[in-house]
């Protein structure tokens, strides 16, 4: 089944956004899914202010990933993505490989 993941990452560090996209993509690929597209939307205002780890955010860095997978994999991606937001990149597992990253100018 085709799914579309719209993810929001705290702004300011493009490497962190890429790492989170890479981690979600690797989870899909290791579970037998197929990634159909990955698009960087850039930084936009959030619908409302958000507080996380004693910081307040008014905007976020958005990216969209389209993928084919089973509903089990989709649920794993969803819960894993939520768990990644603990404030440190060190908690992310390091996955080898490259994710092709497209800039908005390339769309």
C-alpha cells in the first residue's frame, strides 16, 4: 500500500533533517518496503507554537517521503519517528548508505 509521511523536524540543522529521513528510509527498506520519493519542503511556520525540551518552536523543517509498505511497516515508521525526537542525534542509530536529497529548486 502507498503511504505518504509528512515529517517536521526542528529547524536549523539540515544534517539532522537528513539523518532522520535516512533513518526512516532505512527502516522501510530493511523491512522490504520501497521508497517512491523524498522531497525537502524546507522551513515553514507551525500551525501552533510547540514546546519540547524547554525550547519553544514556531517553525519546523518539513520533508515528505512516499513509500510502499505493509501496514505493520507504516506503523513502525510512525512510532519510530516519534521516538527519534528526544533532542539528541546520538540516540539515532547510524545507518550506512546515502539518501538522495533533492532541493526545492530541483522540483
